[in-house]
C-alpha cells in the first residue's frame, strides 16, 4: 500500500516539475509582449462575454415567461372566450354559437369527474371609480370563492370572500396590489369603500404581488394581474351587470382545477369536445393548458440555448483563429530559441507543452476577463432596457470551458509545428 502511494507521489512530483517551469516561461513570454498578448485575448474576451450576456438575457426572459405559466397553475385548464368589439362580426358568430355560457359550465361539471375546483369568470372595466384611480382603471373579475385556491392567490392583508358572501351577492371586493396602490396609495385599504360606476363595495382583502406577462400567451391576453379587483360572481351579475357591454358573452372565462390523479391532456380534449358541440365549431373560445405550455417552453429553452451558444461561439472561433495566428508568428520569432532548447536536450513533447501552455494561458486569462465583461454587459442591458437578466453558473462554466478548449485546440497545431523544426536549421535561422 505504501509503495503504491509512493509511486503516485513520485508521478505527481514529476508532473509538477515538468509543468511549473513551462507555466513560468509562458507567463514570461506573454508579459514580454504585453500589447500583442492583450490584442490576442480580445477575441476570447468578446467571445466569452457574448456567450455569457446572450445566455443571461435569454435565461431572464425565459424564467419570467415560465414563472407566469407556472403561476397559472400546472393543474389548471383555462377557457377564454374570443370576444369581438365589432358588432357585425359579433352577430355573425352569434348566429352559429351562443358564446360561452353558464350552460357550458354546468355541462362541463356534469361530464368531467376529475375537477377539484372550478369557477366561471365575468370580467369588465368600469368607466369610473371612487376614489379615482391614479393609474389605469383596474379590471373587475367576478369569480367564485374557489378562485383564490385555483389561481394560488396570496393575501397580504385581510381575506378573500366566502361562498356564503358569493351566494348573497355581497357588495364586497378584494384588491390586487396594483389596484390598491392606485386607489388608496400606501395607506390601509381594509374596511374602506370603492365605488365602481354606481355601486359601492367594501374592501375586505388585498392580494400580494403577481407576475404579469408583457405579451399574449397562447390565447391569454396580456394583462397586469396586480391591477384587478375581485368581487363575488353574483355581485358582478346582479349589481354591475347593467354597465356590462352587450358585445360580451354571458361569461368570458372558465377556470378548471384538476385533481392530482386527473389526466390534463384527456380532460382538455373532453372540454374542447363539449364546447365545440354546443358552439357548433364556431371557434369562439380558446383552451389554455399551462402544463402543456410549460413543457413546450422547456423544449424551446433547450433549443434557444443551443442556438445562442452556436451564434456566440462564432466569436470564440474568431478568437481561436487569432490565437493560432499569433502562436504561428511567435514560432518565427523564437525559432532560434526552439533550436537551442532542442540542442540542449529538450524533447518534442517539451516544445509542444510550452506552446500549448501559452495558448491555454491566453484563453484562460481572456475567458476570465470575458466572464466579468459579460456579467457587466448583462447588468447594463438589464438597467438600460428594463429586462430581467440572469447570469447562471451553467453559462459561466460553458463559456469558460469552451474558451479553454478553443485555446487548446488552436494552440496544438502551432505547438506541433514548432516541435518539428529541425534543431540545426532552427539555430541557423536569422
């Protein structure tokens, strides 16, 4: 056992003795030609910075989209009515389909056995509010009490309304964080009253901040989820219905939450078949399956990463070509040095190791500066454009490994060429 340890220690010592002098010599040569070394590193610096910054921008954008999708609920199905503000188009569709109705909701409840919770939704935007909204007028959602569970809402103050209050069409409401700030500023809103058009509602709760998408997602319109006022569905129907546009369906959305044992794909097809039958294939609704969107987004993420790395690697390729050119030029400058080293006993492997070490050192230092520069670029872009950027450990490791690999690959040919020089001719070289 001790002999094995001794052999290992001896091999480590020999490796140390071979590589340390080459590292010191390589560092000395790079410092001797500082400007040339710096210009050579620029290709690696910009290449690595491009990889890190592009991957960080993509990661930030994808994380936000995936967070919004996850917030929808991976066990949920969402049915959205396709509504039109054009009266003629609306009437044309109505000759075929009655639109999304409570009858559709009841038929779905009777035929889908895997539902844990569900609620229709009645949505509209009031013409005026009291207190006056400091920003855009909040959207009103009329939903059942189960919506708080389906949507995974987190209350920061007060409570959500109960089923008994829903049955009585109580004049109460729950404010999204954005709506609360717009109507009441930083003050306490619980117990205060909000007037929507001509109806007064008492505030009983405030919802915590939610993520919102800046663009439509699979049929769901972009909307600030923080600027919403939630009221009981019956309150929306009986107290605020007179202000509701005649161009809208009886209800404009359905939220269906499935049990863990339920098959989302099969259930979505059942719901689609039910609605196609009652709507006579008018295509006036959209079914959003967040679980399928999440899976598709993850597939897109992998493809996007591959494309971004391929594009950014072009910069690294250019940097690698620069390293090879400089190393070839360095061979011409140091031909006599190579000949003298061979004459005093240096082997071809020693010459190869010397030039490979120098190439890898250029890549290593350039990659290090490139990571720092890429991190700074991603933060600058996030600050200037207002985007979310995320510098991941994977992107740093990928850029760093690729930069070292490029230096190693493009340094081998010049190193081998230097090692094959004839010692006698090399000494004579002027």
